[in-house]
């Protein structure tokens, strides 16, 4: 299981793939259904959509 939060290194965030089991260490845990990576110029925003319908968002 991969823990996703603001302390997770960029290389780990880049290596997450669909089907991986992830958690935000609080209330969201599940398999990754899709991944969106956005860059707003200041932050890179990773959105991991889980099969449970929940989304884990990490700003780096």
C-alpha cells in the first residue's frame, strides 16, 4: 500500500499506477481507478481517483 500525502516524494507519486492500493492515512483507502496530473505553474497537483468514488489530491 502506498501512502499519499504532501510528504510523499515526487518519484513515488510519479510511479503510482492504475490498480495500485493507496491511502491518505486518514479515511481514504482503495485501488486507483484513474490519475490526473495538473500543473498550475506554482504547484503540480496529483489527483488519484479511487474505485470507491473518492479522490486523494496531493499538491507539490
